[in-house]
């Protein structure tokens, strides 16, 4: 007689994606610049980021972790569509070559240190030429088969929230000890939209921090009402051509005049989902990839307890 065999299903792996620049900027401004290496070089962003990662791993226990990087913080394919995109953040002295982002003088030297420390730890670090970290995060999220936690201080990534796929954004309110767990319920309560709807909302209202003009006269509340009425951006623009649609004369006029912007803005605002990601081991390391290099970095930069605590957490 044949026995029935119950197939054991493996638990889904939890993936954590770090918007690394967003986090080390927060660490830089949240940790005093009196935190320095033995030679007096500030390492507040380095140590602060290590503390952040330690807390995130302890609190959320991801199986996989990727530090997503801005290989190109202002891609030309976005600038070609909307020239004002992040234009106000370009360092004034840049005249030729790729745009350089205006970064505090004592933060810039810490970024290479962060990268070498992550590499020595064995934490996957992924940046792809021609793309922002948001696009890397969007592509990893689209390919994930299990739950995804996106850690970022950038609300633009709310567009990836998806309850069915267990994709949520962990938005730091204070350090990373106090995180806003952003799911569809919170988005609907606060903005009246779901994840994909947030991209349309941001596009319509504009975003001065990213140099996105938006549609004049359409603020966040009006954008949310229009999306509730007409479903999405395409539905709103179809309503502009429908004399029976419930739009005020001023709304119809402003949307009609903004057609050139509305035609190109979705590609700029929505994160890319087709980034050519490298083949990388995303598993959370339990021991450093290069212990000797890590020891040397710890001494050189005075990483002290911040690194020790993270190593202890990874080891458990």
C-alpha cells in the first residue's frame, strides 16, 4: 500500500532592502560629529549606519539584506524628461562630467569607508550605473518571492507598498528605533491611495525636494480626490476630454495645460523595475566575509562598539 507523503513547504525568506544613502544621511545628522577616528576624521555617519543596521537586524530578523546604492543619483534619462529633476541639489562647482550631489564636506569622505566596511562584513551592496537606489529597490522588490521590508526616509518608495505581496516600507521617525510601518491601510488613511496610487499622487502635487513641478493648483488633497473619483492618472486625463466629467473649470484647464508634463512625469516618478541587477549573494552574513580587512578597518576608523554589536547580532 502506498503511503501519502506530506510535502514540507519551506518558509518564505524575508528580504530587507536598505536605501543606504537615506540612512547614512540620517546617521550623519543624528550622530554628533564629535564621533571621530583616531586621526580625528569624523566617522559619525559610518558608526551611525552600523548602529542602524544592528537595530534593524535585531528587530526584524531578515533572511536577506541588501544595501542599495545610488550609482547615479540623478540619471540623465530622468533629467532629459524633466530638466528640473533634482537640479537644485547639484553642486555649483560641477561644470563637466556627471552631476555631483551637494553633500556636507565631512560626509563625503565617509561614504567610501561605509562601502568598504559593508564589503568586509559580507553585506550585499548593489548599485547599478545609470540608476538610483530607488530603482534597485524597485527591481529587487518586483523579483522577490517572499515578504519585503524597505527601509527608507524617502516617501517616494511608498509606491511599492503591496499588502498582497507583503511589501511594506519601514520609515524612520527617529533613528531606526521608531519606525512607521507603512502598509496599504496607512496609505489610504493618510493619503487616500494605495501603493501605485501614491506615485500618481506625487506626480500631480509635485515635489520641490526632487524638482518636480506638479500640476499648478493641484495639491495633495485635490490630487487624492481626483484619484478617488477617476481611479488613476489615465482616468483623470481621460476626464479632461469628457465634458460630462466632474471637474471644475480651473482643474480642467490646468490639467489640460499640463499635458506635456503629465506625459513624461510617470517615467520619472515611478521607480524602474527592470534594472539589470548583478548576481549577488543577498543572504544575511553570520560572520564577516573578510575578518582581517574588517579588523584593520575597525582599528583605522575607530569603529569600536558599533561594529562589535553588529557582529554579535549577526552571529546570533
